[in-house]
């Protein structure tokens, strides 16, 4: 997959139809999930309950994909719900990024 700053080639049906090769979703979802999982401030209930959704996001590049029967936006929404008690600078940055991504879907 070829990455361009702020964009990536997604190949989704919407952009093939529009003849636009890029989808504006920021960083790939798997990188955001990895950042969250690697952050030492993510602990306790937030880590325990968000872990299945962050693990699912590790298999996703963009919001147009699915993990099993769940769409990427639903996986992100469940992750955000379970990350609600996570605090700190990293938490604010990552949760804001995920919120922005599902707002673009």
C-alpha cells in the first residue's frame, strides 16, 4: 500500500467511482491501534475492555473495511466507548483522531 502524507490509497468503491485514488482518513487504523496498545498510560479497565476492539483495528487499514461482520466505524465506536476512562495527552490525541475518522465515514 502506498502512503502519502495525510492520505492513503484505499481502492474503495466510492473512490474508484469518483476516479479519486485516495481516501482522506489520516493514519491507517492499525497504526493508531498500535499506538494505543503501546501506550503505557492505557491500563486498567480501559485496556481490558478496549483490547478486543483495538486488536480488531490492527487488521484494518481504513474506515471502508470490515473485521468479520463488524464495519470499521462500529469497531472504532466500540473502542471509543471502552476507552472513555483513559486519560492523558496520548488518550486525548488518539481518541480525537478516532472520533474524527468515524465522523468522515
